[in-house]
C-alpha cells in the first residue's frame, strides 16, 4: 500500500467513525424518549384499524403525546363595544407543538348597568380612554412577560399573579393620592384665613311658640351620608380581561365549552347534570333618562317560571314588547316618544308609576300571559341615583320628592295594588338601613328585596360590609378588577342570599360564567341590540346542547322562588291571577 492510499484510508475511517457515533447518539435519544416503542405501537394499531386518513390518524396520535401548551404572550388592543365606547380586547398566544398560535380572544368593557346619567357617561369618556390605555400598557409591559410559560389551565395560579400585580399598583396609587392630599393640606394651611365664628341657628318655633318636636311633633331625621366610593384605579380592566381570556383559552385547549371549564374550577368532582339560570328580561324602562316625569322605574323586569325553556321565554318577551307597543300607539295612552333604553328595553315617558304598571298588566292580559303566577315582575328602582342630597329626599318623579320613610309607604301601596311585583331591586341607598328593615317587615311575605348597587362588593383589601337588612338576593357583576376566581368565590360566599349575575357589555362569555358558576338568575337586559341578543342566543344554545346530551337538569326551586310560591299559595296576592283590563 502506498503512503497516499494509507492517508486516504485513514480519512474515510474517521468519517465513518463520526457517522457511527452520531447514529448511536440519535438511537439513544429516540430510545430514551420512547420513540421506537410508540411508533411501533401506533403502526400496529393503525394496521388493524386501517383508517382512511393515515396521516390524520398519525397526527392525532402524536398530538396527544405532545407537551402541554404554555402561554407565550398576551396581546391587547382597543376596540369599541355595542354602545360605541372603547373596550379592551385581549388575546392569548400559546406554544402548541413547537409553534406559536393565537388561541382565542375576549372583550372587556366598563360595566353597563343602564343607570348612569348620560352626562356622566360623556364626562367619563376621557377617563375610560385613560383606563384602557393604561390597561393595554400593563398587559404588554408587565402581565404578558409575567405569565409567559404558564399553563393556561392553571387558572388559580394565573389569577394569583393578577391579584398580586393589581394590589401592588393599587398601593402605589393610594400612596400617590395620599401625597397629593398632604400637599393640598399644607398649601391650604399656609394661605388659610383666620376662622370666623359660625352663627348658631336658633331652634325652629311652631305657631304656639314652642320648640318643634318637644310634644311629639315629627322632625326630619338626618340623612345618613353616602359612603365614599371606592377609588377606581386606571388600568384595572387588564385584570378581568386577562383572567377571562385565559379561562377561554383553557377551555379551547381542553376541547370543552367554557361553562364546563368554569364548573370544573368551582366543583372538584366532575358533574354531568347542569342547571341553567333563569333569564330575567327587561321589558320597560321609565327611569331618569326617560322623557317623562317618572324616575322610579328604572327597569321593569320579567321573571319567568322555572319550567319554561329559554326559547319560550324569549318568544314571550318579544310578543309582550310588540303588544305593549300596540297598546301605547292606541288612543288610551298619551305617552311620550317610544324609544329603546341602553338596556335594550322599551323606554317610555310616564307621569306616574301606575301608568307603566297598567301598561304591562294590560299587555299581559291581552296575550293571556299568567302574570302573577308563573310570570312575575321585578322592579329595579335604582334609588341611589334618585337621591337629591340638597333636600335629603328621593326624586321619584320630576318635582316630587319622597323621604325614605315616605318611600316605604309608596312601595307598600304599589305592591298591594300590583301583586305581580315580587321583587324590588335597590329600593333605597345602602345607607338607609332603617328603611330597608322597615320595608322588609311590611312586604317581606309577598315581595323580595334584592341588592345590586346596594350590594357593594368590597375590594379584597378592605373589610367586608354586611348586606342591608331584609335582603334575600344579590346581583353580582364581573367588575374590572376581579378575576374569574374572585367571581366564583364571591358567588359561593353568598350562602344566605339568592345569587344573580348581570351581563356586562363584553362578549357572550358572561353567559358561560353564569351557567358554570351556578347562579340562580341571569340578568341580560332587554331584547334589543346585537350584543345583547348574542347573549340570549348563547344561553339558548347551551340549553339545547345540554338537552341533546341528556345533561340538562330540572331547575331546582331556589329560596327566592320558594318564598314567592309560598306567599302566592298562602293567599298573599291571590288576586294576581285575575288581570283586570282597562
């Protein structure tokens, strides 16, 4: 062998050795990960099953063996909701089988309860824009990096990160406000003028010269001052928006409806049978934003029976609204222009509450609807927006003011005249504790008291406040600074009161949250508006899906329904079966 051949032979042997070593490393890599065994297993299975789509079968097999998807990033952008106001849309991107994919998105806006003054809404547009801009900044700069690598199905861990982050921002905001107050006080101290003596008012005299009130003459009680509102932290929308979109992402990755995933977060053991909440339909609005003098009836709400299907309830509500329009256009009524409220209900201007309730009664009678038995009414009074603090009275009608005690008598008269009214929502401010208690003692056997604005869900960092006395139901909302875990816990803690969930101005996810969280009632508003009807359609779709699966359980009679049924059967309000026509 020549020297040249020896060199060539040595070079080839080295390459062969490196290739041999590489093959051994590859074999060890695949063997340590069980690849040969899994390939052999799937090939054997596929040979016997002989699927039409061979590669689809292989893809499904190996996809079940892939790593758990994790969050890669969370993005946000500003969009417009159904009211034309800005909202935050968030999207979750995950690493799925070594590729980054956008899984789903969710929209979160400010709560829309239909009770804000139109002027206030316009004044708050700049504040809302600032809040959304801050929320988008939080999402991109803080929350997205913090949640990177998290399993989206671990809702509790994600929500804890959100809570801790928000708490830190809240404390920073609180410190900033305290510093501003201290600076203002120091500036006032420097420029403050010497205090002047305040003249003491003499006690009022009656016609006989005596002091009023000495011999039982009634004097007006001091009005309890309104509790200062909790400060709203700009950017809080990011908390609810991210928590909601992560829950939707988890449901999508698990291949389960969102309401099933929410149920699994609430109940440790799997449940097949599920119960739907009873939909509450707003059919009429005669509140402060209506053109008439009447302010008291912010919403007149239908509360159907437990046995009615969602489609039946929607059909009934639509027929009732059409009939009410027909009656209003007749010669007997001289109502103002007929509009549509922000809640999607007919908005009519009336002078007195009896006119609105007579309209509903007559329309139900024309359609032979069982008003008072299987069909009941709830009145959202929204009393907290009716208080005239300069007078210390509620402006129930333009120019007509009622003290809290006088309002108790007014409610009692309306319920005696219209026994179909079985629930009053926010009949007073939450501060009027004595009147809540007195009203409950007067009408508690025939009518239930429900707290919405009066159910002030306290922030996690403050002490819980008791419900007003006599309250048997509370309305929950997914507030901007709440996580999904917070909402589930808040509903679960209300063991002595009936739970209801009010839909906001976001997407249809609120319906799944209501079904999954196990609330008894779902307040969706009126039957107008695309976003609102999407929510009704979603509730109807869930009902049909559960019915087809055989998992739709009969609605359990709640404490609220039981109390009303007992009151009806015992004779209280028995005249409500007969509906008088005009």
